[in-house]
C-alpha cells in the first residue's frame, strides 16, 4: 500500500495511504453569515511516477479543512501542511 507523510506547520505529522478517504469541510454563506458543511469524500489516488503527491495536492488546494473518513475526532487545516513526502 502506497503511503505519504504530511507535515504540518506545528511539527505534527499524519500518515495517509492510497485509497484512504478524506472529508473536506466547506464554507458557504446563508442568511448573510458563514456556515460550514461536510462535502463529498475524496479518495487518495496514486500516480505511477509521483506517488500520492499529485492527488493530495489536488485535494489540499480545494479544501480549507478536512477530516479523515475513519476518524472525525480531529479536523486538520489544509493550508497548514508544509510538506508532503511519499514513503
């Protein structure tokens, strides 16, 4: 199983794997104030030459926050990811 290591600006790390699902948190305006909602899940995909990096970049640039599908006890801020490494 292909894996990647996400490093966050606070020094914490998160290992994700091919086929794992991430749930983006999206914002929208309703009645003149911001609301948040969960969007459809994203499956991490593998690129034959570049590993998981292209798929993770695609996901991270299109979401502000995200959960792991299997663990919604922690929400992650997408733009606090400072490094992605295939492992």
